[in-house]
């Protein structure tokens, strides 16, 4: 097994197709298939499930993909550092993160960048993805995490992770005691605190309610994550958010119950946007690498539910809606 094979394999999984990967890699498809066959022979088992729609990784293939990404990122990061004049990258990097992403990984990202690249100053901008899209289009951000892959075609885009959405209540709420799952109909009967109608997450939730002809009882519309969670903690209502929403709240001593939906796959894809490679500084490159590493550790972390790797569009079609909202 060599680095080239790993790079080829990662691209095949992310594209969900050998022909697409061949085009992206500028490698003839027969040669790419040959490298894949050699890799599977070395591993000793098949890595991909083939179908008329493309390829998806099986369990062994998913495990290899996850670790291969980490290895390749570490290699790329090491090369970037080695190519710098004195081995110490410096500069200012602006990164835009939605509130739930900040709650899930913000502190760890800042800590890692500070420890590993002390000459890099990281500027974290927390905002809704519509505003972050505007900022990165105006070259006011180097990096941004957004919830659609179709917002800015002139930027570099890569899948980052998938989040599951949960019904979240205060730990001592009288609603649905002892339950670990909930139906959409049961959720519609609860007092709900949801984002405003311009928020993509609100639209994603409404799609599920409308598909079942349900009218949810919305008691408050709030775009501030901290106020939403404080309101839930104060028993004003329940909310529907990814698990990242409660991570900082747990640190503050607030306890919540997160119920998985029985009859809906409520998931949201996250994408990393960056300036084109020719415009991306070495400092931004290493911060992007640290971001990916922190996300991979979050996905692999024991005891943290609701975060999944996003291997590519073929797998995403099975876990996410065909049209993904912007926020």
C-alpha cells in the first residue's frame, strides 16, 4: 500500500464513482481500477459495494477511508510546514462557523491551532450560514462551514460531516418521560422553539412536518442558539437541533434529553468552503487541516452521538434530503 493508492481510494469514495474519480484525478479509469484492485488484494477483502449508481464503501471500506483521510491530511500538513521558510507558519486566518459548529468544535479548534501553530492568529466568526457565505464570497473569510454544497461555485468545497437532528428537552421536563425516541407527530404536539422562517434548519424541519400533514405548535422563533437552549432549560419548550447544541450547555451544568426521531431521518450535511488553492495561505491550509482533524475526532469519539462522516454524494443520498438547505 502506498500514498498514491490511498489518495486514489479516498477520491473514489468521495466521488462515489470510479469514472468521476478518474476525471478528477486525471487518471485513466482502467489504471484507477487496477490500483483499487491492488489495494483490495492487499487488504484481503472488498472495500466497495458496486451498483449501477456507483460505489459506496462497505464497513471495512469506511474504516479505511476514515483513517486514510487522517493519514493524508497529516502528510499534507507536514509538507506545508516543511515548505515554510523557517518551519513555523504564521499569519491571520479568518474562519466562519455556525453557532452549533462553534459549540461542537470551536474551543478544541482554537486550542489545537494555538498549541501547534503559535504564530497563527485564528479569527473565528460565528454567524448564520447565509451571512458566512456572503463574507467568504467577499474574501473576508479564508474558510467557512456551510450547509449546502451549491452556494459558491467559485470556491473550493469538500464534504465535512453529517449531523443528526434530535428533539431536545430539559432533562427534568415533564414531556415524554423515560423516552429515548419520538415520532414527528408527538413532536408536533409539544411546545416548540424553532429558528425563524428564513433559517434553513427551520425549512428542513418543516419539510418533515408537512410531509405528514402536521402543524407543529411553535411557541417561539429564535435564531440565537444560546437563547434557544436557555429557553429549553427554562422549560419554555423543546427544540430540534444537532447534538452540538448541547455540548457547551453541558459544560455550564445544564442537562438535556435528546430523543432520536423514529419515523424520520433528520440529518444535515456540513461542507468546508475555502478560498481557491492559489489564494489560500499556508496558515489557512494548516487551520483547515486542524479543523478536519477535530471533526474526525468528534465523529470517532466514544459517547458522542449524532455525528457521521460524509464519504461522498453516493452515501449522502441515503442519509440526507435531495435538496439540502442553506442553513
